[in-house]
C-alpha cells in the first residue's frame, strides 16, 4: 500500500514538498514530515542506519530516509500523522521502544491557489483542508 506525505523544511517553512502513493520519503534537510494514515495502524518504529522505519500492524513499512543526522546523534526532524483530518505529533523515546501520538493544532491545508501549506491551524481553513483530504483519499 502507498501513502501520501508532506515534508516541510525546518530551515525554510515555506518549502513544502509532496510525495504521493509511496512507502517512503527522503529528507534533504531537517524537516517536519506529515503522513496521511490511520494512527491505530502503527505497530512501532525502528532504525536502519539513517532511516526511520514505521512498522504497521499489517506488516507494511513506511520509511523516512535521512531522518537521523548521524549514527548516534539526536535528531531534530519530526513526524506527524494526519488521521481523519486531525494532526498528531509522533513522540518517540530515545530508543524507539515507545511512542505516543500527541494532538497538535497544526494541520496541512491547501491555499486557494492549490498549493499545500503546513501553516494553518486546525479549523482555520476547513474548505482548503477538506480539498486536500479529498485529493489524498482519491489519489489525485
């Protein structure tokens, strides 16, 4: 199964990239990564080199390449899940043994020009958010 991602550069929040219908995304800078999926489907996380792997209950894996900056150092990129129109920050412990979904008011939206944006707060751009969600649900 393929998933949809939005990636926002932390150094330049106006830079937003989309990846659609894929099981991975590759980061080129510290980023906020938004994944559209049901959070109840997440089984756990583990590390493979510089890659963060999200394991799903159905056995599939979602990969975030270059999530880790080095083999041992801390990471400043963050993962978020969009589940049924609501945003959740994924809080991982240092060993990746435990994770939690923390509700966040920051959710992706689409501007009137159709460009994706991660600057909207929940409820501010309902029509735009619905448009984005519809495009992700139908795969367009």
